[in-house]
């Protein structure tokens, strides 16, 4: 047992750092030069799709390299990628899609020219996702599905070109069966998107309505009725990515810097023991969580399952994200209340309020924390149904 | 980076697990703690024969050449069995001091005697006015010719009643809280002017209040530089914290697993307790606290072995987390066992008390959190 990176891994780390230094757009260019950044990553040898396997153009990182890569990217707060295509749909297509579907959809996912959204949750199917009711009925000629129903909490549906959907093709048997995975273009006249404004004032989620949408059978991924199995694999993918440890390391440093600018008496907020203690607790827990991820990676690279530790990543990671956002909110003081278009008070205040409110979602989406605990109790601790 | 144990280490772990499952169930532990010395000399000899007492010592000193990683492995298993033999004071604490700073003669005598099981030693460092400040040393060593005369009092000296040698921190110069001016002395026990007030600890160990009234020691009994013991004491403390943390990890594992088994078989309201979601979630949280603390224990231990710059800070974070996790897991294990958790009959109570004591030693959670953020 030893904690040092091998010489190869250290070289790799240096390579990633140099790459970031040379290519990361600074300041406001972060938004205007996103395209160049991802192009540079692609040219570097598949770094734009770091988690994809080599046969689909990924870099073939070892688990340790992936850890280093995520760490350096997260700590430098590099431009994020929308997760739906690259991170969520692509692995499904690679594992269960046809060759035609892979050739048709993966290039657009990779170069970012086609935006995807995820059509899972419904008004009656949240944590109990398998309860979904959006119907897909095969036409008599067997060439199309006719889709009717409603999805909700659909992130970025308003800018998506396509939606990958779980639909019900049969109501016989257990509710996990009879679910089919369909790819549907958003420009179909039967698809309607209605915005939902969340409590942080932002528009990122939507309702999506399907009325007699005609979907060719070529757009079905895998077999009819097997969609739940495919999606479950994807949910695990989604959950491991949701811990956001490296982003939290960055966010905590930023929260400290913010608090350091807030004057309290002769010092700053960082001099208040109560505030400082909270930072210390978070830092210690984050350190422990980060190493837990390494333990899980180590099991994977030794050829075993990720290990029971991996199950706690999303649960604990999102809790930590929320606690960091709370530090910023507290640091904003009275300015936590200000909510106009013009910035009021310290520069970080508006984002602090929005971040705290918006961040409440992290323990709800991708399997609410309470559901995660049920899953760990059942699968890891063998605690009954 | 490699987070797995070697084949030799896995064999060692198997042998410790076998020993504990064969010879160390809770009734045996209770029997041992009620004996005169509060531990088993027979077990101690067995540890020596199995090579466990040689584990962290360098090969040139007659040891096996292990590191804190090996100690972690051993202490985690000891934690699962709640082993009471004086491994921590003898091997980890005094062993570290002599390995790091002892003379050839001291190494031959102390390390040699520790490895073959013939010598028991302990470290007297804590003083009542000092709380968790390691540099707060009032016990005084007066120089007179070729000798030093120690006077003062030390608290909670583990297994002092059984110790052949007591390592003592004493002030040879400076003010009572100066880092400079502290010296380590090896005192033979018994000795003239050395008085022990022995008592049991709540977790089944033995300790003593030790007083020194002009106890005479020679210059050859000084360990390390005169007045320069602070870094050695810090090293001893770090190793002791790592060892205790690993022990706590083992104890927490037993607690959350015992709680799972108990709630599965105990029925109320016509259901096993484990059917109730509020209890399932609590046990999930216990498991999580254990996993996270274990991760940090591994990290801190490896950093210490590597002598890394951030080892010290990470050890502060670790002891904080061990205190917090240990409290959570321990209290909830008792809570979920209901009335039975309050009895001495089930082992839960014993593990709970051990975790309670571990938090109080070498700085509790609050202390280490302040050190961590300072």
C-alpha cells in the first residue's frame, strides 16, 4: 500500500497541467471560447470524451489517470460539458445501441452540435421512476411507435434537439418490465416544451408533452421492454458523476476566499471560530470522500467491482456541495436578500443566493438522498426489501 | 499508487483474525480485564512468538521492518477484538521513541526486550494542567553531576503497573509551555521515589497516576537530544493517533455490523426492527461514517509513512473525523440495540466505551479540528 503516484502517472499529471495552462480560456473568454477548448481536448487524443472507451475514440485512461484528469480539470474549474449526451446517452448507445445508431448519433454528441435531454421523470414517477406512464404504441405495420404522455423536470429541454426517453410499451407484469428506450427529435410538431422557473429564479428544467408523436422503430435502443435495464446502468453512471468532488474542492477554496473579503469587526468572517469550524469540518469530510473515490477506483483497476464505498459518493458528495453553498450564503450576510438584475453588495452575493437555492436540487435529482439510503441499505448492508 | 495489502500483509491479517476468533471473544476479554494486570501475559508471549511485537521495528534492530501501514492493519483487527494487551504503549509509543532517537544500547535493551516479549514499557507524558498541549510539561528534571532527578506527576499512564520501563517527558530548561527544553528519560520501574496509583479505565484497560519524587536517572537514560524532545513526542503522538484511529475503525465495523444483525432478529410491532426505514437509514449513515473515516485513516497513514508535508494536517483531520464518526456510530449502536445496548452483557457497550475513550486521548475531535484549521 502506498499513496505515491507512479512516475508515469506523475508525467501524465504534468501533461494535464501543462495542457490546462496552455489552453484554458481566461476570465470571460471561458464562455466565448468554449469551442476552442473542447477542440483542443479532442486533438490531444480524445480528452474531450475522457470516459469513453478507446474503440469509440476515448483516450483509454487508466482509473488513476482518470482520477488525475478529473482532479486537475475540477480544480481549475474548466468549462463543463453538458452531461446528457457525452456522459449519459453515449454509454447506453455504446452498450446497447445498434451500429447504425452509434454512427448516426455519437459524432453529434461528441462535437456538441446536437444537444440531448433526458426524458425520465414524470408527474407520477419521481423517485419511483418505474411508475412511468408515457405510452408508446406500435403501429399495425410495426414501423412506428405513437408516443403520448408527459415528462417533467427535463433539464435543458428548451435547447435540446433530441430527447432520450423511457416509455411504456406494456402494462402487463412488474412495472419495471414493459419499458422501452426511445430517441425522439424535439422538433416534432407533437412535442411541446413548457418552462418551469425554479426557486433560484432560473430556467433550466421544463415540462415536455408528447401528443401522437410518431417515432420510427429505428429510434428504439435495444429491445422493446428492456429500457429499464439499460437505464439502470445509466443511472449508476449518472450517480457516480454527481458527487462532484473536484468541483467541491474548488468551490470550498472559493468560499474561503469570499469569506475572507467579508469584514467583521477588525478582521474578516474567516476569523470567526464558528464559521472557520464549519470550513474545517467540510474540508476534512471532503478529504475523506476524495480518498473514498480513490479506494473505489483502486478496486476497479484491480478488476473487482467498485466496492461498497462507491455507493456513498453521490449521497455524501451532494450533501457537501450544499453545505459549501450555504457557507457562501452566510458570507453574503444581508445581501443574501438582494435579487435585482444589478449586482448589489459583494460580488459573490447574487451567485451565493442562487447557488444555495438551486443547489437544493442536488439531493433530489439522480435518485433522492432518501432513496439512495434505501438502495445502500438493501444492496450493501443486506437490510431487507 | 497502490491501495491493496501485499500477500504477506494479508497472511498477517488472517493470522490476527484467527487468533481473535479463537481466543478473544467478549467473555474472554472480560475475564482478562478482571485479572491482576488487566491483560494476559500468555497472549503477550503469543504475540511475540507470532512476530507481531516485531512488526514496526527496523530489521537492523531485530524487527520485521514494517511501517505504519502494517500497524494500521494490526490495530484495525485488534479493534475488532477489543484487544487489551499493551501494544499501544509498548510497541507504538515507546517503540517509536527508541527507534527514532534511542542509542544503540537503548535499542538493544528496549527494542530487543519488546520484540521477544520480555519487556513491557509505557510512556508517561500527560499532565493535568496541560490538557492536550504536548509542550505543557511541568515535571522537572534537575541536573546534579552525572545524574538527573525527576520530580512531578503524570496522568493516565497506560499499563504502568506492568511496565519495566517508563519513558517520561520532563523539563530540563525553559518555561512550562515552551517546546524547547523538554527531555525524554527512561525510568526503571520500580524505582526509589516513583509512586503509582493504579486504576482501571472505563473501557477495560489499566492506567496509573504516576508521581516522581527526586527519581534518580543517569545520563545514559536520556532518549534523544537534551531539551529537544518535542519533535520526538510529536512523532510518538502521530503514530499513536494513527494506531488508535485504525483501532477505532475496527471497533466501528463491529458496531455497525452487530447493529444490522440485531435489528434483523429483534421483532417489534410484528416486524423485525430492520424493516423500519428510519432504522435502515440510520444504519446506512453508520456504515457511511465508518467508510469515510476508514478512507482518511488509510490516507493519513500512507502520508505518514512517506513523511509527506501534509501528513501532520491530515492526521489532525483524521483524529477529528474518528472522534465524530466514533461518537455517531457508537451512540447509534447503543440506541438501536435499545435496552440491551445499555447492558454489559452484549459486546456493543464495550466497543462503545472504547470509542468514547479513543476520542478523549491525544486530543479530542474539537482539539484536532482547531489544530486542523489553524
